[in-house]
């Protein structure tokens, strides 16, 4: 993991060990934290956890490793750490399937995933062939706009800003 240089929201001595660790080291797996788990008082100091869940562990390619982060961390750094800790998930789930799971979280996660998708997903995997994942919608591979299932061709011809 890379060293983290983010600011602190109150004096170092008042932060929990886990919050200090995350601010220094960046998003990390739980076992790397001094407390090896996130406590209620950690949440008061801005510590959060990130994970994706499906209907069963098998649908996620096996067990998923949770990542702890601080609210001051950039979401792209959190997702990058999560994808690196869960390579089997990235291997077994399509980019669109992961975007669908991220859509169930608070806003901003899908946008962060779009920013780093090329680091973890092949370009061919980013655009899912019609009918294979989600028949009621799709995402423009150039600009990320959510479209109706049959709206991509018209969007690319007339309105995609990224294609110009």
C-alpha cells in the first residue's frame, strides 16, 4: 500500500489508532489495522469499511476481503485497494456487474470506478454484449452515461461528448 498524506480532522493524539493508521497508510484490509476491526469509536473518527456483496459468496467469485478507509480518502484509492485485495472478484465479475453493485451504494462509487476501470478491466469486458448482463440498460463506453438498452447507437451518433 502507498503512504497516505491526507489531512487530519482533529489533533493526532485524539484520533483512534485505526484512524491514525489509515490516514498514514491509506485504505487497508482490516487485519492490517492496529485493532484488526472497526469499532464504533473509529466511526466517530471517520473510519469506514468498503465491500461488495452479492446474493452468495459464489456469485462474488468466493469470499470478499473488506477494506477499511477514512472519509478523507479518495474513493478511487479505496476501490483500487479493494480491487487489488480481491483479484478473484475482478476476474469473475464483469465491469458492468460491478457497476451494478456499486449503484446500490451511496453516490460517487460508480464514478470512482469509471476513473480506474482501465487498470483492472479489459476494454472488451467493459462493454457487455446485448442481453448478457442487463437487458434494461447500459453504459456508454466512452463517456459513462447510463442509457436505455437500445439507446447506445443513437447516443454515439449524435450526443456522446467523449467521441468528439
